[in-house]
C-alpha cells in the first residue's frame, strides 16, 4: 500500500468529501416497524391524531440526527430505546412550528446519557451558618442548564409498561423523559423556576412580562395548594394528591410533574387542574401567530 504524503492527502480529502456529503444527506426516516412499536408502547402516543403522529415522527428523526446517546455502565442504547426517548422528548414541541424551528428549544445540548438503573449524584449546599454539606442523591433523571440530559432506563421503562395505563385506578402519571425535557424548556430563560419563556400574546397578554405575571399568579397558587395537600397526606394521613408528590419539592418540579400528567393522562389532568390545563394548552398548543420562542 502506497503511503506517500500525496496518497495520504488524497485519502484525507476523500474522507472530508464523504463526511460533507453525509451531513447534507436527506433526513433518514424512522423505520415504520420501529415507529409503530414506539406508538404501541405508549398509549398517549397511540392516541394522537395521524397527522400529529406523522409530525412527531419527523421531529423525532431530526432530533435523533442531532443528538448523541451514551449508555452508562456498559448499557447499549438500542435504536428502539433511542426512538422511544426521542418521541417522548419531542412531544411538547409538536405544535411549536416546523421541526427545524421547534427543535431550536433543544439546541443547547447534544448528549443524552442513559443509565441502566438509578444514578447517584453528589450534591453540596451551604447552610445559613456558611457550613458546606455534602450528600449523595439517588436520581432517575437530570436535566442540566445548557448541558446534557441524563435518564435512567429503569425509569423510562416504568413509563412504558402497558399495565400501568390499563389497570383502573392505578394509572401512573410518571414519565421521566417528559419530566426532564420540560425542565430543558423551562431552563431556556435561566434556571428552572417553573416558568418557561412565554410569547407576548400568551393568554391575551400584551407583553412577555404580562404573560409571565399571569403564569406565575396561577402556578404559584396551585403550587401552594398542592404542597399543602402533600404535607397533610404525609404528616396527617390525608388523601394523597393524584399528581406525583415530588412536585411539592419546588415550583420547577411542580411544572415538570404537571407536564408529565398533561401529556400522559390529559383527561384526568383537565379534571384535577382545569386552570393549569388551560395554561399548558395555551403554551403547548398556541396560535400560529404566538409561538413561544426559546
Ligand atoms: Zn425534576
């Protein structure tokens, strides 16, 4: 084999040309069998209208083209796993314009790390006396501001078991993928605080500031009510709320937990939280003239 400098340069040029042509190749479609399998695994995706499913498929295909999946601790992330994650991650973007435009919401990161089970995150905080405390927290997912998303496949899997949706009275509202990507959306205007960027026309508001005021007034009140309900259930044996009680830990968590239920069990969410359902409907299904922008 000739390894002269000229040959090496020619091979390098050929590789560069091949790489460039790969990057302008048309988007690969998600294979039909794989896509149908994903729809059948998640009842809330199967219930979408045909046109919505087609759009979600296109969004997920583009998402997969621009994201990199990493399996932690030897986990192999299969195509089926990646498509399932992509479809759920893209669900909140479904009515936010064309795929290129909608996916700008997720353009601040590339990596998605999938752990086989729970992950342990090292945490630290400084108390009022200035003393640093360190502790380990077991987590099922994590979204980092302008950074990657971590998901536990064990938690993703818990949201895909059909029995969790079929057994009356035991329906789970939990969905770690929607939860973490709701945080990513929330984080587009700074740290997660339960208020994502809102367009000026949101709920008839005259400005983005006014939209934020409307949002925070409703969500703040709902969060306090929910928090109280969780405290009464945990300390005094009251009726536990329908929504995951983890939502009582912070306004940002309440928003993420509410998004899970909004997309996974819409009818029940509408009954339990009619005001929040109206706000989430206005956010995730806006008029074309007032699309939210990241
Ligand atoms: Zn969270």
